[in-house]
C-alpha cells in the first residue's frame, strides 16, 4: 500500500504567506521583539511608523509590543525607545509592552517605554550593568569611554526612577550597577514598579 505523498511547499508560497501574516500583524498593531540589534531596531522603527500612522489619535487602538528578549545593543535599544516616544508624541497613540517569557538587560529597559507594561506570571526580568569590549589608546578608554559609561548609568538610573516611581536614581544606580545580574520574578517586578500588572497563567 502506497503512503500519501507530501507536497513540498514552494518558496514563493512561503514568502507570500509570510508577507500576508506580517501585513495582518501590522494591521492589528502587533510587534514581536526578540534580539535587540541595529538591524532589528531599523525593522522595528519602520513597523512602528506604519502602525502609528494608521492609528493617529485613536486611543482605542493601541500598539502592542510583545517582548521575549535576552537583550542586546544599548544603542539599538535606545533607538527603539526614541521611536516609541516619538510615535506617541507625533500620532497620539498608546503603546502596550508585554513581557512573554523574559526581558533581560536592554529588553527590560525597552519595556519601560510602554504606556502600560504587563508581564506573564511565568516571566522574568534581569537588570545589570553594561558589558564593554574595548581596544585602543589608553586615554580614550579610561577617559572618553568612561565618561560615556557614566552618562549611560545616569540616564538609565533616572529612567527607572521616573518610570517606576519607586526609589530615587541613586538607589537604582546602586541596584543595577552592583556587578550582579538581578533576576526578578514577575511579582518582584510589580513590587518595584517595573510592570503595571502581572497576567495570571493557569497551570495545568
């Protein structure tokens, strides 16, 4: 008895299906954020511009960003945040950030740009100081880059202080840049003001 043959999908059909699904997500105002890279930041910014322009002034049609990210480039993450803030100002749209799984390092920072921040009960965040790999002249490394690192520390600490309403920038600076990876449960994030709500997940 001959088995049923399986038809191999054509590349053109797969591409067409992918484009259709992406168009549907854009229409619904949904974006899935994973690794934070320069390439991802450009793709994110383009998608956000399309979604925001289609929702100008519509408070009932928020943009939802699902974050499941291990972090990445600080510069790319800040570019994403700048784009979120710009779209909110320019088009008067709401942005909802939702952690589904984990948001580590720069991923946890990007989450703070949402008007409403949510986490699944099983999700986690992680905060820590930045990692630098530098080569070059000693003066540049120990002066110029040290100055830049201090600037980022101050900026991130003030962002968390202002966004969470819990503790001042000095507290957050010590908490984040202690030299440890701060892994936080969803409930701990709620207590610290890093999320606005924890979404319950029924355990089977």
